C-alpha cells in the first residue's frame, strides 16, 4: 500500500481530504506514496509559523540555532541508507545521485552550523561600519540587519528534495525566521521523511518548520510584507508567482532560482593529451548524466575550438555511450529515468526542438530498452549529444532548457563571438572555462561575468582537485541573472540577507554602539 504523506502544519501532522495525488516510481510507474492538501487550513498554518515559530526563533541566538542545525545535519546523515532507498524509489536516482542530494543536504546544514558558531550570542548583524553624520562625532548612523517578522515560504523543484529543503531551511533558520517548506509534489517523500525525523527528534523550536506536501493551493494568498518566498523551479511558474496579486500588492520579498543554459568552454590552449582536457570531458559527462541531467546547474552548451570539434565529439560520444540506462534498483544501471511522465514528454519535445539544424551525435528521443524496467514502462531517455556547426544566438539551444541528459556541442573561433553566444543564453547559474591561457581566460570571464551567478575556472593545475561546476557550494552564491531568475541564495552569510530587514539607525553614537555592539559580522 502507498505511504500517505501528511503535511506538518501548526505543530501537527495533517492529511488532506478528497482525491489523493499519487507519487510513482519512475522506473516502473507503480505508486509509492500519495498525498493531498485539500481542505488544509493554510491561513492558520502561516499565522502559527509567524506567531509561535517567529517568537521562538527570535528568542534564540545565532550560536544556539547553529547547535540545532548541526544536530539536524547528523539526523540526515544517520538516515542516509533509508533516504537513498527513497530517492531510488521515488525520484529514479541511482545510489550515487541520491547520495549527492542527501550528502549535499547534510553538508549545507553543517556549513551553516559552523558559520553560526562564529556569530556567537547575537541576534542581529551589522551591515558594515557605522558612519559620522555631522560636525560633531556624536551624530552617527549604523546599518543593521534584523530578522523579518514573517514566514519564509520555500517552494522547491522536484530534482533535489533533500538538498533543496536543507539549503533553504539552514539559511532562514539561522536568520531567525520560521519556514514553511513546500517540496515539489512528485518527489516529496524524501523531504517529508527528513522533516518527520526532525520533528520526532524534538530538536526544532515549536513553529520553526512546517511542511506542505502537495499542491500549494491558497497558501500565497495569506502572505504579508514581512514574509519571504524563496522559489526554485521553472521560469513559467516563476512568472506566475511574480504576477501573483498578493505578492505584488503586499510587496512580499520573492527570490527566484529558475532555468539556466549553463556552458562549458574548452580553451584553445588545451592539447589533446592534457589533464585539463580530461577534466573538461569528465565534468561534461558527469553534468550531462548525473540525476539524468535534471540539475539546474547541468551543462547544456559545450564549446570547443573549431579544429578540435570532431575529436571532442568522438570522445564525448564514446563516454556517453558507456552510460547504462535503467532502474537504479539494478546494480548495472549508471543513469536512472526522468522523474515524471511530464518530464519525459517535455524532454522528448525539447530534444526535437534542439534537433532543428543540428546533427544528432548520440542518443535521441526514441523509446529505449532500459535495464531492469518492465517493457514499455518508465520515463527513460538516453544521454543525448547534438552538434551544431554554425550556432546562432537565436537557436533553440540558447532559448530553451531541456531538463534532461541532453547537451549541444558547438565550435568557436573568435573569442568575442564565443562570449556573445554564451551571453545569448539570457543569464545563467554557472558556466565553466577550461584553459591556462590567461589572456583567453581574462577575455571570456570579463565577457560572461555579467550574465552569471558563478564562473568556474578549470585548468591543468586544478585537474584532480577541482569540484565539478554543477556542485553548488554553500560558501559561494547560487543563483543568476535573467533566465536564471535573478535570485541569490547561499554565499555564506550573504544568503541570510533575504530573510533580514536592513534598517538604518540614526542618532547618538554611544547609544547606537551600545544597542548594536561592533563585534558582529556582516553578510
Ligand atoms: P515547477 O513545475 O516550476 O515546480 C516547482 C515548484 O513550484 C513545485 O514545488 C511546484 O509544486 C510549485 N508550483 C507549481 N505551480 C505553482 C503555483 N502556481 N504557485 C506556487 N507554486 C507552484 O518546476 P519543476 O518541474 O519542479 O523543476 C524543474 C525546473 O526547476 C527546471 O526548469 C529547472 O531549471 C528549475 N530548477 C532550478 C534550480 C535553481 O536553483 N535555479 C534548481 C532546480 C531546478 P507542485 O509540484 O505541487 O506542482
């Protein structure tokens, strides 16, 4: 029988009424869990978070919140095997995909726990130095960050149910703002199980974390100007949120993490036998196939010098052809299915869009026989590489994110044109450059930096110790301009700003310095 996923609202587990939504195993399409949010009182849930959770959190210091975060991180680690099994059954994750999600969750919680201990017993942050305002030294002003008195509504995408929950929650919790987290319905089981463990542990202050498993319904109608919405998902849903009447009229703070056409560039200086080439090939193959390409940071556009295009194509095809697609329950499988039937349809139609004017080097949209899956069942696609010999800014590959194991290889000659084509993606989360030619690196980085949240530099000396560009690190910003949503998350203390109100306090220097002593760090 399918597990019923209840929501944790106003301090209690609550099941919705009416017809339930089925969560399925994407390898065989069998239901694994079900949920409903029909009939739940979301206005009361939001009010409880604000009133009870907000007061409880604001009575704790950064260091106390950090101690709790460390214990929550360990709780995720302790349940690793159980959570891996959920990721395999509900999200089509291979064991290694599931570990990436779960370990990313506990590492991010632990990073913020450690950051909290460096902030000590304070409850606010200073924003830089104070400043004199007049002839006398007495007249003074200081910018200060204090927690907003609302609720942080976190709306997450289906692809990282553990990490998505944790990376957002760690930051709002540390900032002192209660959270209501809403995982994507299709893969909510993992987030639900983590929150269930946290609630059972008794570690969370009452009201500090609520969970909504299933459709969002009227949730956003109850928000006010002290609340924050941190959204991760498609550009289309983001556009709906931006035009939501309450978000607009109440000036609810909204952070959007959306689509991205991330690029990887092989520099002209990288020889065919070089370590930097191996790094480039390994990163591209990992980013195309990990989580079946369902990563917002996955590499979608690959650029190689014109004279090396055919060699790079051959090497990528060779490596991608070694990938074994199937049910992650089989040990032979190295890449699982897409998470839902909607994703399968969307990826197949996206492939057809990319195919216009491009050569198919490997893969494609035709149904395949997947290891360990019942015939005709499961949402499988093979790793797919297109080659576009004469790319243009208006090509579908610069306009449309295919959220699966799909990328396009292109040649470049002129550096200015390369920069133009990367920028044609309209703003992205991360792009990577593999080169030790400083002039080339400088020109490309200067050209693409305004269009990205993160730029990764890989070269000969970093081979063997670099982190793949698709790995989001809590120390560095996650987000990007334009198509990527214009949001910013993580980045150490910077991430807290979303949940804090910056206020300028003006008056007597001695009083202000007593109220807000200068030993606090600023984001
Ligand atoms: P999605 O369809 O936009 O859904 C994202 C979330 O929004 C889900 O929790 C969904 O809930 C919720 N939602 C749907 N309609 C809503 C509405 N009208 N109001 C409020 N919430 C609503 O995206 P997805 O298919 O889960 O994720 C894939 C996309 O996310 C890709 O485009 C990918 O690039 C992007 N993504 C971006 C990042 C990043 O950090 N930039 C990370 C991961 C994924 P239900 O599931 O209940 O419908």
